[in-house]
C-alpha cells in the first residue's frame, strides 16, 4: 500500500523550462546592456562553462549554483566579478516571479493530504532555492519533508537520495510513490532504489510507454485509488 507521495519539483510541480526561458532572457539583456556581451556569445560561454564546471565539480548540488557559473564566466572574460551577484539575483528573482504551478498541482496535493497521505519532495539542487520555489507555488505548507541533492550529497538517480526520502517518510521504500518528469532520474532512479514511481508527461505519452504515467497531476488521486483497490 502506498502511504507517501514524493514529488520532484522542476518540470513537475511547475514548468522550469518556461520560467527558465524568461529568466535567462533577463540575464542576456543584462550582460548585453551592462557588459557589452552579445547574446549569442554569452549563450556559448554559458554552455561551455556548464560543461567545465560539471567536469570539475562532479554530480553535486553545487553544479546548479548560478552564482558560481556567472562568476567563472566573468573571470574568464576579465569582467568585474561583482556583476555575478546581480546576475544571479536577477535570474532567480525573475524565475520566481514568472513561475506558475503545473495545472492542478495545488488541488492535487490538497486532495492527497485529505486522504491521509504524507507528502514529500525529492529534488536536485540546493535546499534554499527549492524552498523558495515551493513557497512561491503555494505548496510549502503542505510538504511534510524535503530531500535535496544538497542534503543527500548526491544527485538523482543516485540511490542515496531516494533512500533518504524513504527514511524521512518513516516507511518502507515500496510504500513510497515518486512522481517526476525525468524518466531516467526520477522514474528509473526511484524504481532502482525500491520505490514505486510514476512518470509525469504533460506533453503526452509516447506509443508503447511501459512505465506507469500520467499527463496531468489531477489524474494522480484516481490512479492511486485504482492501485490501492487492486492491492
């Protein structure tokens, strides 16, 4: 029996891709205006720096740190690194301002809570920013526990993150259902760690999809009821 629902955040509880596009655009405008860096050049530098930092830092929450990323870009260009702080604040403040909950996300979480299920979050990235996102989405009051890759010291699909989720939930791994958009990191990562998993695919399901999946979060309570009845 499933007793705990654990959600990914980015591209699950809200569209990171949509919010990121606006926030990254704000940074492009800033570097062109304040530093004279053409947008196409900055895009290339940003992509190259991402790869360099991943190679240097490995798989850890710090690879998502925009401040470190911007700092290194400015150092390479010989630009004043003080701009990195303003760029980082601009990016995250813009993202938080424009992000919207995925359709039905809040109502779905509320319904699950009413049914007596514990609600958790398992997410890559640093805790501070993920808390800020949940608060802006109106979901933070309903979350019973959160595991970030910063706390777990491992990024999904590492088993350590999922094991910590189950440990905080206080149940057996198979009594947890992990819901996320990324097939490899969220779904197969959770399954490999002994949790049940559900693939969130708002863009639709590919023909022959084998994994349990939904295209909208409000489908979750009904699907869960079917599973519990079958058990």
